[in-house]
């Protein structure tokens, strides 16, 4: 698993997956193709986390960084989610 994939996928998971699929650079994994496509479209961070787990394991710092990013994204820790909450409270 190369470092540019890991860094760019933190910020733009769908884009990096699309580019790596197009170039044929996706890391070897045991995820079936249909699940690969569905996760890439709907939950790309989870798919990347699976790739990291299968390639580097849970002992890797990258696994934990991406897990924290996944939890923040799904818990509404982003600025867009906070803005939506504030808008709802005002109206």
C-alpha cells in the first residue's frame, strides 16, 4: 500500500478509489467485486479501511488514522454537519 493512496484517501476517498481503479492499482484484497463497487459508491472510507486492514493490519498507524476519520465522518464531526445542526436549531 503506497503512501500517496493513504494520504489522499483521507480527504478524497471516492476520487482516489476511482483513480486507482482506472489505473489498475487497487491493492490485492479478498473483497468480492460487487461489494467492492457498492462500498466504493456508498461507503468508500469503509472500503479503504478494509484494504488497509488486509494489507497492513491493525498495528499500522494508518489503520487507526483512517478509523478515526471514518468515525468522525459518520458521527457528524465535520463542519458541514455542524452548520446543518445550527441551521435547524435557528429555524
